[in-house]
């Protein structure tokens, strides 16, 4: 039994572990509710590392075989070399442990366990963007969502996108700013003000989410009456946050998410199918397409951008009038489900895979200049 094994290795464990290992184990055991707040504090109040280790292993062992098995699972992930020296491998059941590890936020976002967090950091090291200490960092996110228009159709369901995206970003420890129903100049001013925020100095990245009607490379302000009136060019986003005009975010991941049409073509075709489910579903959907548009010239950007677009160039982007945009809904679902152990580009690949098997539109990844992998590590 696992608790009996902990008795056997107790002396070697106490002599071998360091303060970091103990801290990681305490975090993990607290996350899965094996140890209570007062038990964790009871370990930490001891100044000597060996005393902490002794109290920790005894506390877990007394809770029985299941608690002891989870302790061994966490220890194997955090320090496999030492765990093998103590001959703990045969007492691990990793699939069960992984299922138990993933707690969720109140909004349903899976939290990254300390063991997985440490494992990714140890394995990928300099290949990932570093994250700052959550006690001192100041992460910011901006959502601009145009819902009501003077001349174009109102974007029914967009308020659902707005609320759900806000909740997701808050789960990821971003302080979220919201602006709604802006004209093109208002969008520009809002972005420039956001780029100058002092909080970016202590941040480890930012999110900007824009949702509106749109053309191939532009978004509509609320006073737009066509492609030549009240139009915001997408290039402005990248020039606003590049390394020259936003030095506080230099070397940090800058994620841009855009929900808007890029043309009037439908992103799917139906071959030899009558009364298809796709066609029936499309009847209740609306698009973010006001009019067809010509492409505008894109400008080069510098580094560390990832732009996730709801659809490919020339195509519409579908929005349900009561449940929100198909892209935003799927993106939020994928981030809640997979961001705990997948980098953001991999999460987005999963989003595109979903639309490949549910054809109505195909999201695209534009202007990506990430130099490293960007993990969100929910809960850290």
C-alpha cells in the first residue's frame, strides 16, 4: 500500500528534499483538498526544511493509501529523479492522478496543477514566455465590442460574447477593461490609451479583443455606412502595440482576437446534400458582414504578436442572435478546457480543428510573430 511505502522511505525523503519541493507538494495537495489551510500552515511555520518534510510526509501518510498515492504521483512529476531513487514508481497511477489534479474555476476554466506547471517549465525552459509572480504582476486586457450601429444591423448576441470573454480573461488573472459602441476614432483612442498604461511594465503579456462588423482588413465604427465611412484599419492595432510605441510590452506576448467578417463569401459549401443541417442552422445565424470590401495593404509588425481571427479573408463570420458568435464561443470553450497544459497556438489549432469538422467558417491565425510558446497557466 502507498501509505506503507511512505513509512519505508520517510527517512530518505526527509534527508533529500529541499524547500522548493516541499512548497510544490503543499500547493498541489492543497489544490486537491488533501491538506487544509491550517495543515499547510502547520508545515510552513517550521524553519528547518527537514522538520517541514517530516511533518508533511507524516500528515499525508496518516490520511491513508489514496492520499499517499496522490502524494507519490505529484512527487514523481516534480522530481522524477529523486522519486526513482526512493523506488516510488510502482505506486503511481498517473491517469487517475491527472484526473484529480485538474480543478476548475467557478467559471469552468481548468486550472493548471502545480506539478504540470513545474513540469512544463522544467522541460521547455527558455522556449516559453516567462510569467511574472502573480503577487506583483499587473496583467491587463481590453475588450472593444460594437453592438449597436446607426446604419448597419445591430449585432444581436454580441453581449453574450462580451460577458463570456470578460469572465474567461478574469479567470486568467487579467484586469479587464471594456469599451462598447465606439466609432473608428474612438477605437483608435481607446487602443492608444491602453498601450500607455503603466501596468504593462509589471505585466507578462496582454490581450486585446475587438468585435464588430468588418471588411477584409478593417472594422466598422458605429457610424459606418459602408467601406468608405467610419472605418478602423486593423493595421492600427499592430502599430500601436509594436516595440517602438509600446516598449513596456517589448518581448512579451501580445494576443489580438478579432471577431468580424472579412468579406461576404460563405466559408463552406454543400455537395449533393438536400436539407442539410448546415443550411438549416445557418438560417438562424447572422453575419458580421455589412458590405463586400477590397483588401487594404497590411503593414509589417515586429515581435511577439499572435492575432486570432474569426474567419479567413473574404468570408463571413457567423453569430447567433441569442448565444453569441460561433468563433468566440468555441475559442472560450477551448481555452477553458485546454489552456492548462497547451500553449495558446495549440489551443487555437484545436479551435480550427473543431471548425474543420463543423464547416461554417474557418478561423485563421494572422500576423503571428511569437518567438516562444505562450502558455497561459490558469491559476498561476
